[in-house]
C-alpha cells in the first residue's frame, strides 16, 4: 500500500506543507515534529478497524490485534507518567478534558480554573466551549505586578467559590505550577483536583518538570506538543477513577477510537522511555531560557520575566505592534509564531498584545544554544523594524541557511 499517490490535488498540498515545515522555524508552542515512525504508524491499516469499547470488552469482532496495540499504549503511558491507570482513546486534549469533567462532576457544578485571558485553555471555561456551557466556571489568574500565580489568592477564591473541581494547568503560562499547593487547596475545600498538562506532558515524561500525577485525581494531556507524538489526547489517573474515566471517554465523549493514532501514541511513548528523550527535555528548557534571555537583552519584555518550561509570552506592545502584526512580520521571514493575549491585555483576542513562542519543535530539529541566540537576534531585528525590507531580506536569508542545516526528515 505504500507509495500510492494517485490524487495529485491532495498530494500537492501535502508536499507543500512538508516543504513549509522544512523551510520555516516553527515556534508555535503547541506544535512539534514527530518521528518518521510515528507518522508511519498513523498511515497503517489499523485505520480501518472499528473498536468501540476497551481491550477484551469490544462491541465489534476482529479486535484481537488492536487490543494488543491499545494494551501496549496503556502500559507505556502508565510507565512514562507513573500512574496506576491510563486511557489512551481521547481524540484530542479537549475531548480528554470533556471526559475528565464528566467523571469528576455533574452538569451545573462549580469549577475553578485559570482565566483564559491569563493563560488558560478554551476547555477551561470559555462560554462557547462545552466547559462553559455545561459547568459554572469561575477563574483565577496571575497577579498584575509579578504576572505569577499567587496561591494564597487561589485559596481565597476556592474558599469563596467552593468548586466541585479545582482545575490547574495552562496553555500560555511559562512558570512551574505548584501542584502540591493546588492539591492542598482542593483538599481544604473538598474539591477534586484535575490537571491539564497538555503543554508540559513531554517535559514531565522526560523528568525535567514536576509531575502533577501524584497530586491530581485525574490528569489530562495532549500527545502532540512536548510529548512529540501524533495529534491526540490521553488521561492518566488512579485506580479509583479509571472506571468513571473509561465510561465518560466511551460512550460519554466519543465513539470508536482511532486505532492507527493509538498505535502512533504507543510509538511516541516508547520513544519517551528512551534515555535520549531526557536529553531532549533538558534541551527544550535550556533553549527556552536562552531564547528568553536573548530577547530580554534586546529590550523585549517577556511576561513574568522569563520561563521555566518550553514557552514564553512576548509582549510586543513596546515596539508599537500588536500580536497579529508581530506574527505577520515574523512569518514574512519564515519564523512561525502565534498572536496571544497577555495578562490584563487591552487588545481584542484577534489582535492581542503578545506572541507565544515555544522551543519544542526547534529542539527536535537539533537546534541548540547558539541557534537560540541567533534566533533571538532575528526576532528582535524584525520587531524593531517590521517594515524594513533590507532587514527582512537579511533575516530571511539567515533563517534559510539555518533550516537547511537542520532538516526535519530529509537527512534522517
């Protein structure tokens, strides 16, 4: 079945996207480059198999081999994250969050999570998302001066709201979250602690970031960010929660699992168990710190003053730009970012005052400290003179030189 490419319209676009990824420096914090083996697993005949239910308890026949694949994936997830149980079926992080909330509370119950404007996720209470529609969300955020979470303030809000679920985790927060403190607060107010570790899952797997698993009733994640797997979601939890979680994933939140994607998750988890994945995790954080420091040296403000993980929020307002303008200026020199609200932002979301930057994908390519210093200089040069064609041409040429020196797949 390999090598079949009859549909030229589709394959032309696929080839263009592959070329774009090779050509551009990918700084979107929620993206990464999977291994060729992960991609290969997604392109297998496992995509043909319907397997509603769980290994040994399916609603379809002929599941003996996909049962084995799912068992391998679950066992590896438990080993990687040190959890008692795992559900590897969620199609996405949002569907993992859907199932987790369904297991932990009832529609109409109160949930306390991080404000979307301060770094939370859509599935943490956005009014048009399932979470905001079915649950009564309240929000905590970062303090205005420090731009850090103040756990005393979180405790005050939890006592006031009395949530059924206390939700920790973020999509744009660059500092370590104190999971132990969240667990203490949850216990004080009688709430279940749920942690969305979508962004940091790979760093937790590498042992370079504190794990929420010992503290949370349920931890959800995506598999395609720092974990460097296929696009998808997973849930890990204790033995006391797995029955509810299994029920709310299927049939609660979705039907048949994507068995080819579960195979790819298994491959990625196998990669995360290798010693070189720890080196990768350390390099991701080191690269983020060096890039952040380089930008600060060029008078570019980083929200909270730096980073402890793979991402940072860059405040571009001092350059007379909004986030959308900065994103476009950087994209013109093949540096891909995304506009992002910063805490207490006065701009609307489609403009924003910041861009979010992450180092997971460029670290996968093999880039290191030297490249981070050059990259920080390029970003600063472009933001200082976004309309200067000579700056744009020079930076684009230097970006091209570096991306050719660090191919994603062509030389591997």
